[in-house]
C-alpha cells in the first residue's frame, strides 16, 4: 500500500512537469541511513531522507485501513475503509504545508491516490496545475487489482515474478501504461527487442516514462535493423530533452540509414554536450572518416585513444585517416561501428535546466 501511494503521487507530479526523484533514489537513501523500508518515520527521519537526496521538498504521510461494521451505510463495498494523510515539508524554509486527507473504500484506492496527487500538485504548482477534471482526464482511474499487481511487480526480487505481475497488471487494465514500460525494460534487458518495442509503444504520452520509453523504443528498433524507425523515435525525444545520449543514438541511426550529413551534425551535438566522452569522440570521427574528412576524423580518433589506448577500432581508423584511405565496400572491419548509449538521464537534464534557467518552464 505504501509503495503504491508513493509511486502514484510521484508519477502524477512527474507527468505534470515537476522533478520528482524516483523509487531507486528513495530506496538508496533508506539504505544509506539504515532505515527499514515502509516503517513509520519520525519527522526527523523525513528531514534526513530529504537532505540525503538533496531534495527541496518532501512529501510524507501514512495510511490506515479499518474494518467498518456499518460498511453498507457508508457505501463501503468490502467492509474496509482507507484513511490516507499526507503533508509537504519544505526543507529550505523548514516549513510544513497543509495536511491532505483522503477517505474512502479500499477498492477505490486508485481514485484516492489520484486525488491525493492532484491536491499535492495544486499546492506545489498553484499557477500551473490543471483543474481536477483535467487531471483526471490525463490520469484516468485504474483498477485497484491492476495497481496491486503493478506494485507487487515493483517489489518482486526476480525477473520472472516481475514479468508475471506486470503482465497481469497490463491485462487487467489496458489503459494503465506503467506496467507497459516496466515490461519493455524487462524484455530489453533480455535482448528481446521486438517484443520490448511492442510494450514501449503502448506507454501513454501522459506517462512520466513516455520519453524514456521512446528512447528505448529507438534502441529496440535499432537493434532490430529498423534504422529509420529508430531515428524517428530518437528525434521525438530530442525535441524535448536534447541530451547527448539522445543525439548520439539519433546520429548512429542516421549513419546506419546512410544519412551522413545529418549524422555528422547530430554526432557534433552529442560531443558538444560532453567533450570528455570517448564514445562521442569515436562516433564523430567515424562519421567524418566516412565522409572523407580525414584530418578532422583523425583528431577525434586521437581523443578517443587518449582515453583508451587499447581501442583497436579507433587505432585502425586512425591509421586509415593517416593513409587517407576511406571506406571500402564489403569491408567488415569498418562497417557498422557506430557506438550506442543506453543510459537516459532525463531527470539530470531537468535539474540542470532548473539551476541554469530557473525562470523558464
């Protein structure tokens, strides 16, 4: 129950443009502070967790499930009522916000969670929060058994159990796209790229993982040989989140699709974001070499070798540059050498943007 509440509120806030730390960060903070997960926290512990995560605000609270003898009179279908209370703690101002309360039937958990997320959003983002009706349209209520299976999947410790719970959640409510993303990630890790792509495509635009799903959809298409489709997926992400890893993969897909001028431009954008990364140095060098710009390509291969002198591909292509020897049709040693990035750091991008451009949305 606690995990479901935490994830529902986090997803609701993230999907509306607020930077909310993910579940892995929260678990790591508990571990560092030697706190038991799901234990009732004191306010001092809440402050310590927030400080450990370098958070500005912390949302915390508790829930209580009670049997209701007069359930029929109260409209509670299974005889159990749920009380959720939550607060927002501003760590910078050391100020506590109002208490949010949700009361209802246990089987209405999903609707109660969504209303709690909307109340929290309205408090944190008063000028930009949608109306409750708009929020509900963007985040329709989900079957409680689907939420239960999704949460069990998050808590499961092995891949098979995760897959079983997430699949059940997806089957129970076809409009619930959180398990779609998790299933895509599981299948991606198993290199089942076509199946993974099918799940990533189901992630809804309003989902906080939507752009990350598009990023991995691009990777799946790339690994399946659909380079034009991969480029399309990466381009969609780059329009909103211009990360170096996104431009790198976009350029790699363009390169494999023989769109060399575009690939050179996008490899340059990737390198501009992080000039210390040898992958970006190598890829730009590779694209320049394919275009016949041997001097510029050699500079990039030298940079890659400075980082890793044992990089055999960079050494081979540097030698070709020095001999001014370009691509040879059918040369397996020099075909398809583009290097991909599988990390996706969207939250880091938004955090950096908030620091550098605090007045821009």
